[in-house]
């Protein structure tokens, strides 16, 4: 965890808190239990909850009922999850974090859920390392290698945007309705990677 703190400081952020949690499984929607996610949100100003994860038959009003499954696991578990909170500055009583960094690989869904719950950018260890390489790459070859690595990392993490998800028109005489903005972005990334490798 100390190494992760030094990596975060290399990016120019100040570490304002270090939290860890033992987990049985890391395949949950948020990685963190409900209580730890709320604690994390106290540092970021987020809601600390993930919308859309409810037990079948649970109404929106029952969101915080104890014992209901909402996509979180219970806080008691065996595997430890480390993460750090970083900020470019501080605020009132509790320092406010503008970035949350996990010392673990996050899936695209986990990253999106954590960003929604915390209201700030979330990076995993790989994202931090790629950002450091990107900032320090000087030669053309190094910049190209970093761009290929970043595009490969970002491609599965693309998510449907809230707006602009309409399909591009297929045109007269063409088959199908064209590709969505999400599909177009993924194709552009594939094309750019192929271009950089040649």
C-alpha cells in the first residue's frame, strides 16, 4: 500500500486517507461492502450507494432496509482490498478526495459503480501506472507504446454514454441501422491501435 501511495504522489496528488477492507470475493458490483462504501463517500462527497441494485420486489423507498440485497456484499470477509484517496487540495473538516485509487484491478462495471457512488474519478493500479508512463514518455517510440497500452486498457472500459447513444444512420441502400456511438468508439480504438502498430 505504501508503494501505491508513492505512485499516486508521482501523479501530483496528496494521499488524504488509506482504507482497507477484507473481502471474501472481489466479483461484486462495488467490491466494497455497504458500510465501507459509505465511509469512502464521506471523503469524496458522493452518495455512497449504487443505484439500480435491488432485490426483486424491493421498491425505491426500501433502498436502505437492512438485510436486503442491493449489489453489495456484507462487510465481513476474508480477502483484503486496499485503496487510497487522493486530492489535489483540501477542504473543510475532513479532507476531500478528488480521486480514489484501488490497489487491485477493477472491472469496467466496478469502476463505473464506484465512480457513481463516490462522485469522483476512480483508478486501479494499472490506470495509475499507465498515467505515469504517459506523463513521462519522451521519445516518439515511448509515446506510441504508451498510447497503445492506454487504448488497450480503455477499450473494454468504454461505457454507453448518457447522451449520443443513437445509431449512426446506415444510409440509403445499406443494410441495418448503422453502429451506435459506443460501437463507433470501440471501432475507432481498434483502428487506432492497428495504425500505431504498423
